[in-house]
């Protein structure tokens, strides 16, 4: 069957992506960062932001719209504020440098903030949050993105489906990781449905005539729908303020999408790292986070609900499972990835059992 799942080991996926990136001129160290972030998304079940992004990224590289050889540069503004000029490099590289810097400042001064300009898509925002958690830090992670939503009351694309993410380390329990789009569904899910020949729910988007549609191609020609009406619209505008206006990057509909090879994206990001033991001991903080976790997941369940999950927990459980079973793909996705490998003379991706 065309939609039968084929599985790829995470280590093989990283190896494959690194090879394709290197074949397109990406320095080895930078390729390793991008590959790790893309595979992390697949492992967490965020397939819309995983290795299937490689064909669109490579198209931008081939067209000279994304600089495969660039390395972002950090400038310190104050002891607790920095800015990264991404230099039109992969957004993964800029965000990695930015969060490392923010965590370093927070470790010394309690808080660190980094604004990032002239960047590109950085995939799943949760990996940036996880980077802070691994450093023992709380975090806020903002980005803007290309037009996909109308402002509340409008009908044309103007603001992005820009994810807001944040996190905090736990103790013995799982950490808090929130990564959400201000739309009913992430736009990447519509691209995924189109790629797989699937329909979408009618409440996700409107077609070019403003009518609900279950056709992903028609949805991409129309507009995404914000969650909660003015609330989702307001959150998306907030992302533009902190990520675009503040950084000096594109904003107000000026960001170019990752599938558009007409010009550089000029995405902006805004990252904050916070030391969790500013107001109490680290042990007290972790114990309080564990108490919150248990209160949430052990709370009384609504009818028909078997389990209550902490934000980010489902993705963590998916990651544990996929580390064992592999990353699920369909044949069309395997073919598209292998076409990219063929272009640069690299081996095809290794599928389990083949």
C-alpha cells in the first residue's frame, strides 16, 4: 500500500540528513546541528517539522535563497542581552547559538535574552526549549513566520502561524514543555496532508473563496484559522512584535515562507532563559514542579478520558517509543528524500528490514 509505514532508525536518519546537507555545501558541524534538530522532531512525533523538510530546505539552498555555508554571529548588547545575526543561515544554527548564549547569561546573572535577525525556519520550537531544560533553565521561545492567518475580522493572509513555546525543568517527573501554534492546527500539518494525499478537518482552514475546506491544497491557497478567534490572532501578532519588530527582521506579512524560493525568509526569533533558583533553592523548585505535575496528571478525569497528560508528555512518550521502533515514513516521503541524496551523489536512506 502507498501509505504503508516504513521505519528508519534515528541514527540512520541523522546520518542521512548530515550527508545530504554536506553534499549541498553545509559545513560538517552545522550539518550535525540541523540533522539533530530535524530528527528530534520526528522522534517526538512532530513529523511536520522533521526530515521531510529536507527537500524544501535544499530547494532554497539550490536557488541561492538560503545560505548553506553561513554561520550566525552573536553580539553582546548588555551583560544579559545579546543579538544573533543569522546571516540567512539555517534557523537551527541561529537558535542554537542564541539559546546557548541566553543560558550562559542566565547562569551568571539570572536571566538572558537573545534577539535573532535575518534567520530562517528553525523547525520544531520544542527542541530550543529542550536545549534550555538540558542546561537546567526555564525558557521562552518566540518566532515569527510567513503570512498564513488573517487578523481577527480580516480575510487576507497577513500574520504568521508563529509558535509560542516555553518550558521548565522538573525533578523526578517529566519537565514542562509547551509548543503550540496560535492556529487551530499547525500549517505543517496541512503540508503533510497534501504530501500524503490526505484530507484535513473542515475547521482548520478556509479556501481562497473563504469557505471551509478539507482539501489541503485549497487550504494552502486560502487562510489558516486562528484558535479562539481574537485570542489566536492576538498571540500571532505578539510573536511578530517580539520576533520581527524588535529584532529588525521582516514583520507585518513580510516574512517569506520556507516553501517559497523567491527571496530570503528574513525570520526573527526571540529567546529568553531564566535561572529557576532565583527565588528559592533549586531543590525546592524541582519539588514544586513535581508537585504540579502530579496534581495535573492525577486530577479527576472527564467522562471518556483514560489519562491526563502534562504539556509535552505525549511527545516525550512518543520519543521513547520511536527510539525503539524507528521513525515512520511513507514511500512517497522516502522517494523524495532519496531524490535529494541522488542529486548530490549520496547513498539512499536506510529503511529498517530492507
